[in-house]
């Protein structure tokens, strides 16, 4: 053996021990991220392999250290380092298992169980259309027209009118002189935002009221920490013609003589106003005292045409000096997508993050998990209609809430309901999760977990708590997919009710 070889040999154990410890630590971190709060996932082959790596990494140094301590007492310092490495590893492994066990036992990391459950006799109605044609026809979006037709044939009519037709009747949603706020998603560019062709088709449908439309339509959004660019991004809009913006839609209908505009609530998100005042005191946010789910907030603003609106109290009637809630209608128009940053899924409920302010010490985004969006709906009223845009969706778990043109998956589907909880659980189960699978992603999903039939998933935790807030407020909603009546239509054959209850893979 040469001198060079004899000098290299002592380096090998150190190199081996260092890399083994690093491998073990990385394996533990991977276990924590992939297994989350569900110890049952440790049964998966990939988790078992990581657990084996961690055990070998931290078990081997411990045994080697004991042998070294026995045989080579003179080299106690090296043994002490090996023992310390093993102790850290064993402590981390014990802490990991305790964390996972705690999460599995509590189901919600110590959260109290739901106090309110969906009423047994309640059944939600969800309306679902497929095969939406990609190209708009003038101002119309054919998929939306099919959706409104499907709704009308099955009891939910868009127009409130004494004229009875498939789309109108005395119990319809929008009267001819109503003020309609359309809450879109415009915080994210490209396919992360609401489809503008769909928005334009909705405005077209509203102004085509059978009694003539003399009301007002306001496109609203709080983009929080990014600029809405006047609702007029040059070429990053979710539309067949990506230059078509919500501002273009408003201007087009203004040119036809209709009162259509947009309101950027992000510009007033730091200004607090009194709950009782009219808009004379200025635009801003009403912020309520803290409640079980956090601090509820909602905008009070004046439109381009001078109309004062409180999303809770309604339209200000200056003649009588009071709020008229009956004239205010709110249509929720979100896009279905994963929310890989924190909350796993964005749909009807999470879209209300663009209604509230995250400023003024509200901590709104953090409180989504506690059910704040449901508390906001319970305070100001649930949307008169939720239309969930599933034309383009991001079919990659762990991605989002942004979605580029290149990363989006075209499904050409729309979902509508007056129950935002039912719409979210159904669309996630039957549209978003199948898109994950079609794109080659199989369970277990990466954290945050979007699994809709797992009460411990990140998505279900915030959805269930929002449901609880709504139930406590007296609203009937459900997260039970077996309590949903689905009316589905491809736009070609006759529209008829059809139960769709596909389940995600175990």
C-alpha cells in the first residue's frame, strides 16, 4: 500500500458518514412534505423507501459509534460526533412520527370538529354543460347560453319577469332595473383569470333581459397585491383573442347604450369606512370586529355612474335615505384551478378573497383556512348565482393559482349553482381531479392536498369551515356530493338531469 493510499483511507469514513447523514435528513424532509398530516401515506412504496433510507442513515451511525466507542476509546471525539449525529436523526424521526400521528389523530391539527352539518333533507342543484364551442358568436358565448337554458328548464331562471319563458319568470334572479355586480378573477394573467369571452357572454345575456335592461352592471375585483391595470391588460387575457380585456367588454356595451363599468377594489383596500355611512364619506372597506373565522370585510364604493353600493346593504337610495338590498345582485364568476401556494383549490368560495381586503389588520388570507370566506358570504349574503369557469383549467396539482396559456388544459365545461360549497366540491371531484389524472398525475397529491373526498385535505378543511359559517348563518349548503342533483348537458342532445358521482382514486 502506498503512502498516498494510506492517507486517503481515513477520508473515506468521514465522506461516507457525512453523505449518509445528509441523505437521511433529505429523506426525512421528503417524508414530511409528502406524507403531510396523514400517517396512512407511509404505506406508499415511495414513503417506505424514504423511511428505510432515513433509518439506515441514522441507525448505522449509532451502531458504528457504539462499536467505535468500545474498541477505540482513544478516539472518543469521533464517536461523540457520530453519537450526536445519530441522536439528532433519531430525535428528528421521533418528532416526525409524533407530528404525523398528531395530525392523523386530530384530523385537523388540533382544530375543533364541525359544530354544524348539512341538513339531512337538503339537496343542492348543480348545472353542468360540456362541449362549449371555443369561438364566441359576436358578444355571445354559446356554452353560457346552453348553461342558462339548462338552468331555466330545471327551475332556475336568470330573468325575474312577469313574462314566463324558459329563461324568465317571477322567481328569476335578475330584474330589469337591478344593479348587478359581477365578481371576476383578474388577479392572475392568462388562464389564471376568468375567461373574458364568458364574461362578455354574461353581460350580453343580462342586457338582453326580456323586459329591457335599465339597470347597471359592475365588473368588480380586488387584485390585492398586483395591479389590475385598469382591467385592460394588453395581451394576457383569458380569451380566444387574448387582447380582449374586461375593460374592452365594458366599453363595448357602453357604446351600445348600457350602463356597464368596472370597479377596482384594490385601490380602496387600505381605506376603512363606517358601516352605517353612505358613499359620501368616500370609498373603502367596512371591517367588522373579529369573529370565530376572522375579520369580515367588504367594499363600499361608488360606480362610474354615481351609484353607491355596499356589498352587504345594497344600493343607496338617496331619495329615501336608505339602502335597497333588493336591487343588488351578485354573480360570482371565478375560474377553477389548483392553488398550490396554500389552499389547494380556487373556485367559488376562494374567489371571495378578491372581495375582502387583506389590509386594515384583517389577516384575511391566513383566515381562509378558518372559514372566513364563508363568514363573509354569511354576512353579506351568498352570491345570487355562481358560474364556475372551467373552459381552461390548470390540470397540475401543486401549481397555481396562476396558469399560463401553455400550462392550461382545455376542458370546455361550465358549472353553475346557487350553492357555492356544492359547486366547489362537485367541480373539484369531477373536473379538476380528472384533469390531474389525465395529465399523468396520480395520488398522493403534493401538499397542499386538493383531494375532495378526504376531510383532512387542505381543500376540504377550508371548504368545510366555510360551509360551517354559512350553516351557522342560516344558509343551506352542502359538502356531501351524494346530496347534489346534477343537471348535465352537452349542448346538443336534450338537457336532462344526470347524476355524476365519479370519485377520485384512493
